[in-house]
């Protein structure tokens, strides 16, 4: 089953390469749950830093039966200047949350 996916780019132009990476990561989530109703990914650059590079924020909303899981990689210790690493870290956190959700609900 393919996860219904919505990708939103805020404060920077869309990139097909980044969208492809997100699609690949979203497909991997199916290994942890086949009950995902929707996956929304929001990528943004909250502050534009010209000298030190941009800090990216990645937010993933997963809709499951009876619950919505939110993964938000934006705290100070989680900030990352490489968007691909920020995406990887956010999806790794999503996988951990899905595992915990599956363990609690014992499908």
C-alpha cells in the first residue's frame, strides 16, 4: 500500500530531488505500519542565515486510526544545516514513534 503523501515547502523553492527523497522515506514507513491514513511533511527554513547557512525544520504528521503522530525536528539541539540529514533524522524519529504505537495497539 502506498502512503498518501503531501509535501509542503515553506520559505524556499521546491526541489524534485528532495521530494523524491521524502517519497522514499515515506514508503519505508509501511514496514512499521500499514494503517497510515496520511503522511504530511512540511519543510521550512524558519531563519535565513547568510553567514552560517540555513537551519531547516522538518515536521511530519502521520494520521493513524484514532491518533495523529507528530514529529517536529526543530529544537535547538536538533537543528541541522543539511536538509537531507534533517529529513533522515525526522523519518528515523517517525519510525520509532510508529514502532511504539504498534506495540501499544498490538495489531
